[in-house]
C-alpha cells in the first residue's frame, strides 16, 4: 500500500549504496583508477580537497576524491569527518613562509625585485585550447628545462613596503589564537579566527565574494603584492625537548594583497594587507581569500561596512561548504510532518479568507 | 552487534564528550538558553542530525536503549541511518518502542506515548535561534535574549492575526521556557508543543551546524506564545487514523490517487502499531 512506499527502509538504503558503488566504479571493462593516479594527475583537485577538508594529507585527499566520484565538496566532507577523529597532540610553530622553498613567486606591484619573478607551473599565459593529443595516451612530456636555483633570498613584498613605513604593521601577539574547530565562532571574530574560517572556506563562495568587492560591493583597491607557492617546514616544540624540531613539509600558496587605505584620525594614509594562505596549489582561493580578508577588516579600519563581503556574520557563517551543503541538501529529507501542519494551517487561513470575502 | 573498530565508543573521543556534557549541564541549569559548544564534524552531513547525534553520543552508555525517529517514524531513511550509526559505533541495543527506550533521538516529532522520568528526548535542531527570521545577526539576537526583549516575535504574531485572523505559524512554534527564554522547539508541529510543558523526561536540543545546545529540564514550564484573545491552537488534520482509528494523534496525509483521494495515518508508527496490536488482542480474547 501507499504507506509502505512513502517511508524508506533499511533495504532500500543498502541497495542504493550498492548501486552507488557500481556507479562509482563505472565500466568494469576499463582499468580502475588508482589513488596514486588521482594524487599525481588530479593534483589540483587533491589540493582543493585538502584545503577545504582542512587536512594536509595528499593520499587521504586522493582517496576521498576517488570515493566521492570526483565530487570535491563530498570529498572535502569525507576528509573533514576523518580529521575530526584524530587526536590533537600539539600545535606547530607559526609557518615561516619567508623561508619557503619557492616554486612560483610573482609580484604585480614591482617589475623586478630581490629573488626575481618565478613563473613556476602555471596555467597563466597558456592558450585555453583543448589539447586533443592528451585524449590519446602517450609518452610523458619531456622534462621542463631547469636552471640553477637562485640562492638569493626572496623577501616578501609586504616587508619591502613596511621598511618604508608604507605598509600598516600587523599587531604582534604571542596570544594563542582561537580554534574554530573547538570553540564556536562568536562575533565580532578576531582576525586569526576569520582567517581560519576563510582558509577552509569554499573556493567558489569566496571567489564570488572577492569578485563582488572589485565590482563596488565594498571599497576595494587591491594589488597583488605577491603570490608564492612552495614548501615550508613545519616545526613543533615537544615539551620534553624545549626546542623546535622539524616534523615535515607543507605545500602552501600564499597571497598578500596590497590595498589602499585613506587613513583615519589616528592613522596616516598607508597600504593595508589582505592575506590568503591555503594548502597546496590554490592560487584562485588564496587571492579570493585575501580580498575577503581585507574586506572583513573594514570595521576595524573605520571604513563603511555595508557590502556582503564586509559582513563578518554573512561571510563566516556561510563560507563553509560542508556546513552549507549539509543544510541545503537536508531539504531532501522528509518534511511531511511540518508540511502536514502547513497544509492544515493553509486550509484554515483560506477558509477564514473565503468566509470574509463571502460576507 | 559489533562496534566499528578504530573508533571510540559512540564515535566521539572522551574529551569531546566531556566538553559536550559540560555544555548540556549548563543548558539544563539555564532552561531554554542556547549554549555555544565546540561542535565536531560528524560523518553524517550537517542538517541531517549532527547536533542530536553529538548529544546522544555524549550521553549514551552501553546500558542504554536507543530509539531514533524522523517524522515520528522509526523506519524513515534518516532514522534508519542514525540508528545504524549508533548500532555500529556504540553497539547499543535499539528499540522502536517508546516506552522501552532510555534515549529517544527525534527529528520533527514528540512521541504520542507520554514520556516518563529517566527518559531523555534528544531533538535534532536545524536553527536554534527562534528570532532568526526576524533578526539574522547572531550578535544582535544574543543581546535580545540577554534583555529578554522579545517584542519582535510578539509583533510578528500580532501581524499574523491582523492579516489572517490567526497566527500563521504551524511548526517550530516559538515557546517561552521557564518564563524567561524564548526558545525554538525545533520544527515539530505546533500540535506537539503542549507535550513539552512540564514533561517528566529531560529534553535536550542539539544544533550541530549552528553549534548550540539547549535544554528543558523535567517538569519545566513551556508555554507557546499567544494572546489572551487569541489563545494558542494546536492544529491537526480533522480525521481518524485509517489503521488504528486514533482521533488524538498527529496524522500524516497520504495521497492515494490523482482524484483527490486522501488517507490519514498516525505519524507515530510505534503508537499506531501498539494501538493496532491492542485491538487485535481484544478481538482474540
């Protein structure tokens, strides 16, 4: 009877999941994708999943991409749900991105600068023409030409500006930053917390918000001071040793956006910084993040804060795609109890309205 | 049932459970007040019961017997999924009988069978803030709660009456808890609201995505907002259950054909099943 069809069942779930597994595998006549292949050849998908999944592990992120059939938000969700079960035995020292082993470093504000411009592996300046040769499996491309690495240090552009007093200094603090995975956000949220939320936030959402600040929703005048991509060492200080030891490397993308600031009663005009840092190679995300970070500083810099990207609650409560996808997709769950009470209420309201119309 | 290897009892680690229990204790001490807590990512999606699951996970023990319902029914897909989750990670016995359960996790309903002392009803809550449609800024609603400034909601209800002649809220109908805090009862039908008032069981509310826990301790006054000349009116379909004949229970409307055919059935499957069994027993005697 109809009743049975309405309610789901244990067997239905099992069968649906079996079907899902079959769909994930695709045509069994074709070789199965290995996790290592995903990790190596879908590396930017893996990077995005690590960033939004807030867990730096290429192998696990690649597994998540495979398991999620390439649905990157689903993959980030898988990684988050794994991450949350991991014991937390300490916090690292702050990363020193100034000491990064740089693979790419560009500045849009200076033609040349100490350490030089390093283009690195980038889609920039490629022509977006489908390469039909890739459709056929062939030999790996010849190795890219190499030149000896420059030994010169690569000072950060924002540091160069700061030397001249043109860049607003960031307040220095030894205080332990909050942790939004342990304490729920409260508003106003301080900048470390905002940056945490943005770092794991959805690339698409932040891209749209960052874009909106360029189109007049928020008063942005940004320049890319510097984008750098490379490996940085992670150090911890084990309590039993009392000094820092290196425990591994992270690949990160850092973007420092230089923005105008008109000055205020207490501050002279100067540049201010928007900051973006993401796991892996994620330039679009790092740039969008730095635009939104700067927009969110409007209130503290005494600027008008009326655009969506300048509203802390709007941005931080809605940038997490695991939260957002869960709540949007929960609308698929049955709501017939509430819908029933809406039906009865609507019938009652309509009866009252019709009666009044008839009188 | 065996528990999943590699995970702690009931999935969450013990430190997390302790943190959640502290939030619950505070919530019980301040009935209706939303307590922020360090909500964890769960292996089920936000909006699908992560708050309720975390509350249940932190209070459940091996001696407990768990019932999970969604839309009043034990066999809805999400209820099945959550019940399986706890069977898998905690290995606790589960039940579909309201009277047998020590913990009942629910989405959108309160069981028809009255709950008793010692039982805990865990609600899954999508939006813990009763004022969010009137004031989306959490920092601002916090201030309104601190000052017990609930004028916004009263004006909203008044406007409904002025426009429609009735209060037009049919579910998630706002309640005043212990005469102090305005509270969202979660999207249960307004029909269920009176069951919250002075309920002998402990009522816990978990909102995972919004990272809030709140509670109504046993025997606490819970009043649905209304006006003297427009008293609160719970709504249910004016029909009897086609299976058990109940005229008191909340009914689901089932469309039986495309010519306007309708059938009404108890939304609470355990209640309905018990009543049918009682009828059969009587007939057999």
